C-alpha cells in the first residue's frame, strides 16, 4: 500500500512513469559559467615542479597529460587529456588514442595498488550539454570509488565529503605517474 502511495505521488511530479529525478543544486554555479570562455587547464608548455604542483599536474608527456581534478567527485579523481587541444576523440591520432588508453590502464592498476578502491568510474563528457567543463579539450575522468562514498551528505546538504585534501592526493599520486613508459606499438 505504501509503495502505491509513493508511486502515485511520484507520478504526479514526474512526467515519465518510473523516471526518478535527482536534484543537484551544487551544479548550478558551474552551469552559469559553462558558456563563458576560460583558459584551458589542459593547455600549457613546460612546467616547473612548483607550477606543476599548483596546477595539480601529475604527468605531462609529449602526447598526454594527467592531472588531479580540482573539483573532484572523490579522492584521487584524475583527468587524462591529449596535449593537443581537440574537442573529440575521433580527432586524435591513433598514437594519441593508444597512449591515452595505456595511461588509463596504467592509472587504474597503480591507483588500485595504492588507494585500494572497491571500483572505478571511467568516462568522458563530450560537449557542454554532456557536462564537460572544458568542452573544447577532450579528457577522460578516472574516479576511484569505495563502498558508501556516495552518502546522504550530497543529497541532503549539497556537500560532497572528501576524506583527503588535494595536497595529500597529489603527494600520494605523484610518485605513481613519475614514470610512464608505455610502448604503444
């Protein structure tokens, strides 16, 4: 009986039966600035060690870069991007695609050994409508996940609880990306 009342109440608020809406008001400020031009965080030249740390860059190779997400969904949330400023994966060379794939696999393996997550989310948002903060420069997210990391704080308080500061994440992950020697052929 309670199930039916809940379903009936839900059907009045959702035009599509069975569709559950998740409200994310903390995304509102991001959406307001989404159309405004900003300097691309993935485009930079040679960085000194202090500059790389300030920018949260863990690795900057000739074809790809790895950096911590300044606004992470979880501890250890990294982004992997090609060095060239391109908006979509089909614009990358085969070598770039292979390098990004190798770095992603290496990142998962190394982070699994050090962070001990229960799982990972891997993915890319192509275009502003898909949620890309930097839609003009394609990049992939690697997000370590632990049981219970998506708790009530996000839904009830509009806050995400992260148990590790970005500085500590940088210190933990930087040694994992010091050397990336992958053979792509």
